C-alpha cells in the first residue's frame, strides 16, 4: 500500500500558471484571520481542487512552522513548489501577497494625507485600543501552543525581561536559543521528505544576487540600504508567524532608528491587521511613510525575502535536520521567547493609551472574542463602529 509522501501530487491534475495566479490571488484577497487562513488554503487546495494530498499539505505546514516569517506566505510558496517547481513557488508567493500589498499601499496613501482629520483620528483612537487586545491574544495563543512545562515559562520570562531592557531582539533570540538547548526536552516535528537539490541551487543564486545588490546599494544609497537591512532582519528573526515580527519591528523602527513614534507605529500595525494576508505587510506602510512609493515596494520585497529564501534552502535538508534534538530545542526556545516579547509589546502599547472604563471594557470584550476564535477582522470592524460612540 502506497503511503503519501511530501513528493506526491495528483498527477492527473496539472494546473496552469494562470490557474495558480487566479486561485492564489483570490485567496490572498480574502486572507483575513492570520494563521486561521491555513485552514482555508487547505480546503481549497486539498479538498476542493485536489492539487495536493492531505499528507503532503500537512507536512509542508509543519515545515513552514519552524521557519521565520509569515507562515501562510511560506505555505503557498511550498504548494507552488510542489505543483510547478521553482517558478510555481515564486508565482504563488507573489500572487498571494499582491492583493495585501495593493490594499496596504492605498491605505497608507489615505493615512498619510488624512491622518489629521478628526474622523480618521477618532477611528484610529478606538482601533489603538483594539490592537492591545490583538497583541495580548497573540501572546496568549503562542503560550497556549508552545508552553509544555515550567521551563517554557522561564524562557518566556527571561526573554521578556531582556526585551524590556531594550536589548536588540536578535540578541534576545540568541539567548532564547541557548535557553532552549539547556531547558527544553526533545519535541517532535512532523516528518517530511526532501524535494531535491534544485531548490538549494536556486537558494544559492538568490543569496548571491542579494549580497551583490546590498553591496551596491550600500555605496549608492545608504538610506535604502538601511531600510532593506531593517526589513531583512525583521523577517529573519520573526519565528512563529507574522505577529512575531511586531516586537522586532517596534525595536527597529521606534527604539533603534526612531523613524516613527509609538502612535504612528500602532496605526501601521492596525492597518496591517485590517489588510488581508500577514500582518508583516505593515512593512509597506512604514516604507511608504518614510520613503514614499519606491520605499513601500522596496520594504515589502525586503521583508518577505529571507523567509522565502530559507524555505528554498531548507526544504532539501529538513528531513535530516529535524532528526537532531538540538534543532528542535532551539526552535522551541525561540518560539517560547516570543510569548515574552509579545507581552512586553502589549505593555508598551497599553501605556500609550489614556485609559478609561470604556477602553478597559473594549479590551476585555475584544480579547474574549479573539480567544473564542472570532475572526480578527470582525473585531477590528467592531472597533471602528465603537470608535464613533466613544466619548
């Protein structure tokens, strides 16, 4: 009896490149709810179209969960790779992310030219309260998923304390990795099979192109070089999905370079939350606000590049890598550290709000709704409506 493997696809179904673009563009346009979107993608690709079998899809999802960056974006690239090779991976990745970029760009333009209007400010004031609940819920979900024993709590508390001192998140992650090695019992990762070395050669070529491009950019335009390296770092150290990027974004853009104040940063996160796809698309907003149209495109490309490269480079070796207990311990330490990081971001967002009984009630209700798995977009839209009723 044949057991489905990561290399299996439905040979009788061979979608065209146009089919892939149309399908993933539409899913990207309706991709509200963050990680909940993975279930929607699975329903489309496995159940409705039958392009992949369930075993292949689930193995790919397991692989994407241990790679930094937006899990949903990596997942669609994995699907494209299985269906149409490297070209399919690039096409699915771009077509899924394109709607979010276009919507975020439009919202960024509107924000920049109307943020001082009383109606817009009123809406944002209410949404800043909602975002506190969203980040707090993210911390809760990360903890619920990753905390297995007291050692996991210890890793999160130490990481949170380090982040509170404004130590760079990259250094916090290094510390968390060592804590994971020291304190974590071996945890299993779903089995996968490598898809070959062609993707690794593609990975090496892209790395070379990016290195040369960065070197040229350093001498031609150091401001864009800085923007690009910031976004690369944000994605490179965002283990656990898009929400995990927020602590690093905050540290880089608010604390380290002071390009934005806390209020503007929160507004960017809010717009990222109401935009389909990963919240990492907030990079489009920050790029536009500081560098204009070219900056928005450059920031978007930069912030999604590392995770895509890692996926391409890791796929051929994942089955071997996961057999090392040190690898799973490091991954666990990093994932646990983000609970502490997100808790500190919740605190920092909270102290920027002038609290009253209404705001407290909104945060509590929003948190409960999110905990009950109500889609975040409905909570955000509810926050918009409530904003007009707040005193």
